[in-house]
C-alpha cells in the first residue's frame, strides 16, 4: 500500500488525497519523455518502445515516484496514432506522431484526461542491477501450473517450485501486496517473490506463487475485486497444493506481504488447513488510520510542509469518515461530491489538471473512492480477523517502513493475537529495512528502485528459521 492509493504498483493516483512501414517503425521506437502536470506537481513519464516480430512492446517509468519498467499491456501504432493501454491500472495513452521527435497526446487514468506531450530521447534506459535475481541451473523442480477458483469461475496461473529430493514437503503460498501483481510480485525490476521462492525451495520448502486475477496469464477481473476475492483465489491455491502428492498437506502455510498480510488472516481464520502464517509489513491498525499515518510519514519524507500535510490529512480524515458512516453507495457518492466541492472552494491553491473542469476532477476522485476495493479497505480493521487466527504466526516489519509503520502495526497485530488467545506467535522489527525489506537509508518509496538489493538476507533467514523451528 502506498499512501492513499493501493500501492506504488498503481503508479499514479491523480487525487487531492495525495496533495500524488520502416520509416514508421524507426519513428516510433525509442525512449519518449513527457511531463504530467497535476495540481501544480510535475511528474515525469517515460515510455520505452521497442519493435518485435509480433509488433511493438512498451515499458513505462514514473521516475519521480520511483517506478520503473512497468510493462504496458498493449501497444498499437498506425501512423500517426499511438495507443498504449495498461487496463489493470486503468491507464491509457493516445497520441499523434507530429514528427520523428514529438508526439502530442492525452494520458488517461480513472476517468481523468491530462495532456501529455512526448519528446524522443536518444538516452538509453539505465540497466537495472538486481544481483539477487535467481539464475539457473536450479537445484529444484519448477513447473508452470494452473488452478481454478470455481466459485469465481476464473483460472489462476503461476509457478510451483519443489525440492528435488524424495518425500513430502512443507509448502507456502505467497500473497502479494496491493495493486496488480504478477507471480513474482515484480516492481522496479525487483522480483521479490521469485527471490523468496528460490531461497525457500533451495532449503526444502515448496512454494506456490501466481499471477493475480486478471494479471499476466490469470483470468478474471482485477479492477472490481476486493481483499475477500483475492483471499478466495489464495484458498484455491491451497486446495491445489493439497492435491499434490509431494506436499505435506498438514504443513501448508501462507506468506503475505503488505495487503497480502490482510488476505492471509482472512483465510487462516476460516480454515484449519493453514498450518502457519508469515506476515511481512502487514497492517495491524484500522486501515483508514493506516492510510493517514502513511500519508503523513511519506509526505514528511518528501519534504512537504507541516501545514500542507495537516490540510491533506484533515481532508482525508473527513473523506474516510464519510465512507465509514454510510452503507448506501449513492449516499456516499453524493456526500463525497458535496464535500470535495467544498474542499476545492476552501483551498484556492488547488489546481485543476489541464483539460479538465472542476466537476470532472471531482467526479474522478469520487470514482476512485467508491471503487469496491477502496470501500472495503477504508472500512477494514485487521484486529477483528487476527483475533480469530489460531495457527502459529510470524510478523515482521522493517524498522524504516514508512508505508506500514512498525511500532503501531506490530503492536496491533500482537494485541489482537493475545486477545484471541493465540499463544504461538513471534513479533520482530528488522533493523534498517524498508517496506520491501531492503536495507535502505530513509525508507521512502522513491528509494526502492535505486537499491540493488531485492530483499535483505537477514529477512530471508528469519522467515526460514522460524518455519523450520515449527517442524522440530
């Protein structure tokens, strides 16, 4: 989870809540740079377009948000029109190639349209160094698999890694954080779940990781899903593991990162099929409080003034209260619209994005807020479910985590487990680590991409040793 948006993986949330032929081929391929102007803030956007045997491929960077190498789902170029789309994040771009160096166009997300003109650059994309990314040959068995969530009528596709030796193995399902995630939980060139899976499988633990619904090769609708829906998908993965003769069906656990640390307890509280649970950077306080705390910490790290932070927090708190105090979606929509109109009126420094009216901007904000995922998240209190969890639990947080602050959230997790009379848990703060469990300087999200380390070896060791100790 990143600030008020679902996570840094969502790239950009245009909202007050953040107050955040051969000739044709030669012409369109390359690196294109532009500036999005949003409420007085300029965000750099970079598209890298390459030619393949099957057409074009594009990756997108948002350097000011520390987001690099996001794969664009579709790239279509029929001279002079370029169309790019990333449906999972609600992003579209359409532009006209004016000449070999310039494209004039419009960037769209969540109903908002903002002018984005691009200029071609000869600068090559900086190669990302990720020394922990696994490289073959691998001393374990790896296979691409698929399983069904029959209740939702969708197919989840992923990878299962298993030790090569004979026997039945303990297993884990990896559960990614918020935003559209592939099986590797890939962000900024880091393949967090691949690194975790490789490490655990080398040490005797089978690991299932999969593309979220509607992402990668999995079917389904990501955009309208809530944490409950994602929990159903994970449970289908647990059922799949139970069908494998190589798996010790009495020793299947869950490892959830960020929002995954919300999803894992939802499952563990409802079934005895879960033998243990690892929570990495998981919320332990009500999620509306979490988002306010998150916004304040990240705003401070970004150098925002105390007064700007206070104004933004006050607006957000009122927004969350409107959502929490109303069960009728139409009433929520009407009250949010009324409140945001007043907020814009009382904050004349608020800038309307180019190409939009005030009403269009407010309508776009309301649309974001009444998204099923956001409505569920704002109302969610992790303690209510954690109190029902009886399996062993390991909860880790990075000391410098600004997205899920360790002190308050670990205390919330511990308190809920104690209240529920769970006597088998371990709570630990990992020194010097951020929300991705990287060794870092400040913990701010804009560091994630510049850090070569994907995950601290200390964090990997802590997870492994705890799981192994359960089987002694």
